[in-house]
C-alpha cells in the first residue's frame, strides 16, 4: 500500500467494500458457497427474502 498515495486509498477501499457487499448479495441470491455454510434456519429466512 505504500505505492498508493493517500488520496487514492479511500476511493479504492470504498470500491472494495461495495464489491464485497454486492458479491455477498449475489451469493445469497444464487445460493452459493457461503450461503450453503449457513445454518438451515438462516438459509430458509434468507431464501424467503430473496
């Protein structure tokens, strides 16, 4: 991270956080790996939402 100047760190960090959030939502929607690792009660709750 020393190569990246301080003014560029915040936008990159913001982009990474948004990307992880979207990836998590897509994992839940399409019942991916992390969705399958959740307990069954949480899976059924999330399946009803999405």
